[in-house]
């Protein structure tokens, strides 16, 4: 979908009314192009009090996701719980930042699904986690690169990919640069377990095994 901006708010409201009213409905994804930063800020102000709508802006493209579905939230929660289990057992100090808006004024703005400061509670997190459920979702990597986020984990199509910041750009990595003793393949297998409680208990047991 494309829009120059004049009726932008009307476009969004007409595209997602059912999603906003019924949080259990499927996620709806709208992509608008050719949107100025000023128009994006006006649009964002219209949804300041709504958690049912998530906006991302990257170089003139606006992605609107509404609502955030139960499957999406379950995956995000499982990844976070498993990671925190690992960090607790390893005695690593961490600070969960959750989903908060990162901005590069004039160019980009977006909200990660989950984020963590490692060692201390930093203004820019060391790790952000994204759960992608829409194949044409707008990549937030340019925003995270501009903010200097060291590592991004993206869960998509049942697999976890690691993106490590190296010389100003992200490179795919088989292992986490932040947690070098974390077996990413094993971690991903526990994410796919249908019951989160059982997954966390089993993962903890596996980590404690000699």
C-alpha cells in the first residue's frame, strides 16, 4: 500500500479497525512508502496511548502492525525466559529493557520485541530480540545499526539468526558474540517446545547437566 500522507491516519484506521477492537484477531500488516519524518511523527502521536498498534519507520517507509498476536507474544516471551534462565545460571548481570522506542530522528524509529542491557542498564541495549511473523516485515536492522546495538536476534520461520555488529554493519553469526558459551542450536530447539514452563525447566536441566 502506498500513500503520500494527506489521508494517512484515515488509511491506517480503515486498514486496522477490527484488529484494534479485537486483540485476539490475526496480526494485520500495512506498509506505506514515501512518508516524511514529519508525517510519521504526526501519525505516531495519534497512537501514543495504544498498545494495539506498533509503528516502524525506516527511511520513508512506515510499517503498521496491529494487533500484536498471541503467537508472536508467546514466542517473544519464551525466548526471553530461556535467555534469562541461561543468564541466571551463568551469574551474568542483565537488565531487561522490554519493548521501547528507539529513534534516529529524521531517519528511523522502531520498537524491539525485547531488549537487554548486559552488565549494566545502558541507554542503548546490548541485545534486541525480534520475532518476525510476516514475510515482508520491514527490517529494523538499519535503525539498530545506527544506534550501535551490538547484537540482534531474529526469530523467523522457526529459526533463530544472530546478527552481530562488526565494523559498523551487521554480519550473520553462527554463535552469539555476547554469550560465547550459549549453544544457539540447542537454545532454538527449546524455543520451539509448545509449553513454555516445560521448556524452561528442561532447558535449565540441560544447562546443569555435566
